[in-house]
């Protein structure tokens, strides 16, 4: 029962993410900006601290936008008429999003300005190829793009169904990253065997069809190969 409740909790949480992404224009803008910044970060020699700050700034904007949406919907549930307190609550929530967005802009400025300066020598053509950096970027992009696809072609709950199996995509993305990092045929074989077991479990549990699991495996491999082989 506890496991079931935990799965339902994940379903509800991801359903909230999908709803905000599907209904809120600003949320779609935030996600698009996040994907763009993460892709751009691959071209610069970011330290772990800089990458950590970047992830925190992106997460803060998305979190405050979701809280803003939750506050708006809660107020609309109780009243459809104008009330000064309702206006204040919505304005304060919107102000939180604005502050988080300004913080993200400042972070981006401080991290990328020197690297984008035309007087810095050949920084724009220097690509960060750290395995840790590339792996995290690959996994984050797989998660974000999977959520976006589920928003457009959602079937069932966010944790079940959908044209792409998110669990399978992540499993094969990790297996592909291990292949590039480990460069060992035994490790590669074991990694993909585990990924296949993840996909098989989604089919056996009747959570995804074979086609959806296949899509997830191809998608996870493709994104990771692009990041490691063509960019890294």
C-alpha cells in the first residue's frame, strides 16, 4: 500500500508539472529557455559550481511559476469576483516569479558574459566534454523533452502510458552514457541488459506498449549519442 501511495504521489506531482506546462504560456517559455541554456552550456567550460548555480536558477524559476499557478487556481476556486486581497495574492505570487526570473538573468549574465565577450580568444568554439557534465545534461534533456512530449500526446497518467516510455528513455540514456565513459564491452553489455530489463518491466506491467518502450529506448540513445559524439 505504501509503495502504491508513493507511485500515486509521483503521478500527482508529474501531473501538476504536465498541467502547468500544458496550460501556462510562461511555463512553456521557461522550459524552452531552460533547454536553450542547457544546450548553450555545452559550449563553455563551466565549473561544477557554475553548473550547480545554473541548475538552481532554472529550478527556482520553474518552481515559483508552478507555485504562482497553484495560487491562482486556488483563488479562482473560491471566488470569481474581484477582491483586493485576491489581487494582492496573485500579484505577490507573480512578483516571486519575476524575482526568480531576474535572478536567473543575473546568473546567466555572470556565467556567460565573459565567455561571450568577442575579445576572449576562441571561447565560442571551445566545447565542454567532461563526462559528468555531458551525462547530467543528457539526462536532464531526456527528462524535459519527455515531459513536453507527454504533454502533447498524454495517455493515462504521467507515470504510465504516453508515446514515449520515460523510464526506458532514462535507462537507455544512462546505458549509452556508461558506454562512452567506461569504454568496456562487459560494462556496456551489462548496462544495456539492465536497460532492457527496465523496458521489459514496463511492458510486463502493462504500463507501456512495446512500441512506446521502443520509442523510449531509441530516444534515450539518440539524445545521449548526440550529446557525447557530436557535441562532446
